[in-house]
């Protein structure tokens, strides 16, 4: 077994060595080719900037590792950091990984003695930055119901939530997303993320009224402004209370349901 | 082109000639290394969120999985299997010698993506690079 481990060790060392190259891109700026790739097969662009490095290096010499703006350029093909929240996420990724942003460049100053771990850290962080496109709306959108569900069952348990309830037994086509019973009467909650769910919620509330049910209705919107004016108006007429965003619901749900108790 | 941070950029919107399909295209080149550029196009579906990347013409910005230590202009595209699987990544790479600057890549891109009225919006590019048009149909 020790021969095996020796062979593995030698293989990794050899393969790492062979898969590394330095190319001078400009005077005193070197691109370092490392076996780290984006999902599309392009190598992660990493440069060593020696323009301000001392003539004679030592173990403690600071070596600047930089992407020269390539990461944000690549990210911009499909994702823009164009809101304070996105900037906050970007800056937090850099901070948590010990890197800095300088005029669109991502930089890391490593000591010569720890250049290898510095390069690894740099590449990992660049990969995280370039994957910020996973925070695109269509990905986040799909988390609305998961987040709502998590919040309801973690924080609103005392109001006895139940999922997927059919208030009118003969109408199994009309279902509420959640039911609470803070007092004797139920509170029905619909999660609304688009026109289709807005219309279903409207139909549900109107049917309950038509059938003289004793209840209150809550709508939790993923994004109230995303709905058309007509959908908003219809829903407003049909339901009792609306939370215009998930954040709004998370901040105020407990107080609201407590008042119903 | 507009400079933003460490790169220059432009975006433009396209539609099919029968106006039934929409697309989004972009041009980028790095401020420090102009040879690191990208010209690409995404499809914008009408009935679902997000976009589908279709093609990207890259400069010689470094190695790729097909050639680790080789710096060569190359083109990324997507294959049908990836689209069917919902993998929105341009994993097909082909090396090319059809262009060597971002302006040449843009001209090549107009031809490859079949953009019929590019000259209306980029009138000066042909006059800057007349030789490029010698062999184009």
C-alpha cells in the first residue's frame, strides 16, 4: 500500500508540474496557466503582476495576483452587478476570501512563501464570482415557495399551519397553499409569484365568499409590482390582506397572525 | 463602446426577420489586454425566463480544455443535447483563424450569426477593415 501511495503522490506532483506554465503577456505581467477551468472549458485567467515588485525577491516579497478585470468582463456576458444588493454580495465574496477589488480588477497580494495557496485561493474565488450568474432572477424565483415554506414551518408553528388545504370539500380544484388557525376561524394564505397564481388566488377567495365560509385571506407576493394592474386590482378586491414581498411577510407575519388570535 | 471597470463593452438587441424570435448580443474587450475579447449572442425565449447562450467568439485569452497551454482565438457554441438537458453553457470549443482582433471577430460574428443589417448599425467597421470583405460572399 505504501508503494501505491508513493505512486499517487508522484503522479499528482508530476501532473501538477506539467500542467503549469507562465507566459509573459506584457513587460513584467505574466499569465499563469493553471488547470482550473470555467464550465465552458475556458481556463480561469490569472496573472502575476511584477511591475512594482522589488529587483531581488525573497520569501517575504509580496507578489500581486490579478485577473486584470477578466472575471467581471466574463460575468457581464450574462449577468450585471447593477444593484446595491448584487454589489454587496460581490464585495462579501471578495472579503470572505481575502481578495480585493480595484477598479474592476480582482487582486490578491501573496507572499512568495505562500504563492501556491494564494493562487489556489484566487482561482476558487474567481470561480465563485463568475458563478454569481446563478443568482439570476429565474434561479432566485424558483426559491420563493421553498423560502416561504421554510419560514412558515420554522417561525409560525404556534399558529398551527397546514399545507395544501381544500376548504370546500366538494371543490377539490380550489386549494389554499397554507391554512392557519390562530383562533376559531381559519386564515388562508396564497403564495403569488405570477399572473396564474394571482388569478387562482382571486378565484379561491371569491368562491369562499360565495360559499359563506368564515375566514380571512392573506396573499404573500413574490413581487407585487410584477403583476399586471388588472391582476392586482382583482386580487385586492377579493382578499383581506396582502404582503407585497416575502421580506414584508417575514417581517410582519407573526404580528399579523397574533392579532387574529 | 463604453468603458466599465477593466473592460470595454457594448450590447445590442436583435430579432429574427419575421420578428418572432429575439436575441441579445454583446461585445467585450479587456482594457489592459485588447486581445482578450468576446463577441456573443444569446437567445431570449418569449415563454420562459432567462436566456440561452448560442455562440461566443473569443480572442486568445489563455488556454482551454482542448488546448491547455495554447493561446488561440476560438469559438464557443452549444450543442442540442445540452440545450435539451437545460445546460446553458457553451461547452463546444473550436479553434479558429478567422479573426485576430475584436473588430474582425465582430465582422465574422455578423456573418456567422447571419445578421442581415449589421452595416446600418456599424457603418464604419467595413471601411476600417476592407480587406476582411475580400472573401466574404
